[in-house]
């Protein structure tokens, strides 16, 4: 057997400063990963002990009917909304396809294609429901936009949609999916308020336990939105689907639980409060910007404090009030 003095000695040069830095970075990354894994396990263990003594299966999800300061959410009406949604999402095939590209579906070429898709998503006996977003005049300082047709008498302008899908009433779970916002919702409080109203309906009104959000792992904008709205990233389902275009889809999963909703709700309500926005007509945001940006800012309320910052502060305050 080899003894320590029998092992060949290889003459190595002393590691450079760069090599040392790389090694330390690797150690720090491993430590950070282990800490986050431990935190995730603690969170999982906490929720796995949730008391379900008084839990009862929920009724199937129903569409959301609610109105906030900036947006109104209504159940889909096929006779009224198909044409309005087509116009709200761009009004032509290429514009609409660009907005729904991450859905992984076949191309929508006509109004009939859009109608058939909406019909397939709106199975209310199973808790699958399409909700239509309407931007209200208060969402901007501009004159009230309209895209009404002869069958439409509701306030505001149709500007997007989202659906409750993958609903399981026995377990109290549903997903917000097939989300698309038209240009009228871009960089507007209406987007955040629409998802606040959807979550409130699912977790408060319907008393569901879990609200899910899933997206193509390459759809970074959707992932950022989920985190901003208070969802927690749970992981990636690799090779989850094959899209209609014959491409692989890895799916990122996010969730918002009933026990997490009160602090998320409070943060959203604080962020949406009018005092958190500059008057878009006051000119505060017009300095050193080009004319196009100035015109856009004149129509869109500008936030004073970010939603994430508000939520972090509220979580910290709630922890400090807990008994030690």
C-alpha cells in the first residue's frame, strides 16, 4: 500500500489572485444555494402542517366581476367581447400573434379563431372562466378611451384578458392563465389592479387555497410579473410540453397561497392608492426626456414607491409584531 511519502509530488504554482477569487466565488455560491434550499424546505414544512380541520371542497371557480379605480373585470360575453378583444390586442394578425406568442398555440388568423379559442377556455361548469379587462378613465389623465360596439354598454375600454384554468375545487387550487394585456394597459396601474382583483376573487371570495401562475421559462416578462404580483417561484418543469410550433417548452411554476395573500393584498392596496402616484400632468417626469416619452408620461400615472419595496416593508412590519 502507498504511504504518504510514496505519493508522487507534483510541483504546482501558487494560485493567482483571479483563481483564488473564482474558488471563493464558487464556495459562496454553494453556501447561498444551500441556505436558499434550507429556507425553501422550512417554508414547505410550514405549509405542510396547515390545519385543514375546517376545510371543505370549494365550488368551481366563477368569473370575476369587480371594479377598481383603474380597471374593471367582467366575465367574457362572446357576443359582445370577441371583436373588442381583437381590436384591443392590436387589430391585425401579426400584432395579436406577437402578444400571445408565448401561449404556444396555433396562429389566430381570424375573429373566428379567437372565438373558438375563447370558447375552449370558458368551461364554467369545470371552473374554467375567461375574464375581460376594461381600462377605466381614471387609469390615465387623457380623455376616456372607448372601443364600444352596439352590444356593449359597460364602462371603460376592453384592453386585455386572463382566465382561471386548471381549476381543482376539491383541493382549492386554480391558475391564472392565458393572460394578455393590450397597449392600453402598458405601464399602467390597471395591470396591477386587474391581477389584484383576480387574486382577491380567488382567495377571498371563492376561498381557494392556492393560486397558480405558469409560463414558458423563456418568457422572462411573465416571470417578472408573477414575482412582482407576490407569487413565489417554485421551480421548472423541464420538457413539460411541445408547442403547436413543434418547440420544446420548459414551464416555470409560481404560486400564491391563501396564508400569504393578506400581506400581498395589503401591499397591492397601498401601491394602488392614489397618493402613491404623481399627477401625470404636473410635469415632474418630463425633464430630460424626448417628446414621445413626455407624451406617454402625461397619460400614465408615475409611481412614487415600487410595489416590491412596499411589500418588503409590510412583511418586515408584520414579522416585528409577532410574539418572540
